[in-house]
């Protein structure tokens, strides 16, 4: 049995399969998911599980080189933005490597999801609570 904190078998498998520069999207309940892209559905009801909960567990399980965030989160969801920045800063310190943050328009963000290995859909129902993590290497 897995002794780690990431117990969801599909997400654990995905994280271990990510290669350098490959991406993984964590999405709120409303983000359109491109057809044909693997979807890991976690949404149970509004807010469950939250974007914050899922992002923290995934970020703790993977080596992250970069994070892509929609510009709109700054104005329309400042609480989620600040929580995400704090998470990125903490993980950056813990992994001993900086995590670059890239801001782009929500339209560009949605376009970039097409390159992800998969999208993890949360139950989050606040605007622009999405992130694309780019896998790094541990050396």
C-alpha cells in the first residue's frame, strides 16, 4: 500500500509518468476540457474538493519547474491567487529549485491546456481557479 500522501491511483500514476517539461492542469469545475484529453474527475459537489486542496496534494507529489496562471485570477479571485502563490513559494523552497510563474490571458491558458498530459477537475466554483504545472527534474 502507498504510504505517501497522494492516494488517488490515477493521479499518482500520472505524476510518476510525467517527464521533464510535460504539463498537468488542475482545473475548477467550469474550465472547458479539450476533447480527447484525459480527464481525472474529482468534483463531487460545489467546492468539493477545492482547488486549493487538490493543488497542494499534487504540488507536494511532483517536481515543478513552472506554473501557468490566467491573468484574470489576480482581479477576479485574489484569495485563490494568494493561496496559489504561497503554495508555489513553499514548494519552491522545499524542492530547492525555483518555480517560474507565467501569467497569460484566460484564452491563452485554455489553449495551453491542449498540451497537458491530463486535466484534473476539482469541485472549485470560484473564477479562474486553474493552474498548469510543468514538470521539472530532481537533479
